[in-house]
C-alpha cells in the first residue's frame, strides 16, 4: 500500500488552554493533507476547474462523514506528519484513512477516516467515480488484512 504524507507545523494558536493541540485542528491538518494529495495527483487547482470543469469530473464530491479517534495528545508547538491512504472505493464513495504522527515514530496521535461521495454538479446526486479516478486511487488502496 502506498500512502501520501505531509508535514505540518503546530503553532501556538493551534493549542488549547492546556497547551494541547485543539481537537478541531486535527481535522484541519487532515483537510490540508487531502488537498496536498489532490495536488500531488494533479487535481488541486480550483482555477483549472473553473476554466475547464470537464478536466476533472471527479472533483465534484461531498464529505459524507468524518471520524477521528484521539489516541494521545499533541503537546506544545512543533511539527507532525499526516499520512493518508484509501481504505475503500465504492461505486460513488471513497473512504480515506488517516493518521497524525510524530516525525520520529509511527505511533499515532490520532487516526480516523473520511467518506467522500462523488456527485453530479447539476443535481448533487451520487454518480460513479470515473475509471481514471479509480486507477489513480488503486496504488493507495489499503490491502485487506489476512484472516
């Protein structure tokens, strides 16, 4: 399984009164990593979408759910990694998995998932992902566990 990973700073204004990364910031870091992943795949520019919406028909998607398990606190300012991968790709849904990790170990601060649903830009009803999108996601698909 391949994954995409980005390094992010944790700043003073990201912390709560206990000097711990505020719970909503985890999702923001994940969101930024997803944006970098789309850019890595060549799909990140909203200007391109305005000029030629047909250039990436899979860009029309909505977030169905976000799930986060907070496993241990991020304390103080510093840097961390966010790793994302594809858990599952359905007909019109995509489940991304993620972990927020320190720079020097793979024991997560938090982990979770997001489900996206591809929709028609006209009526916002679910439509299937394109074959090109499925092919681009395939290398990032988590391998099923044995047993």
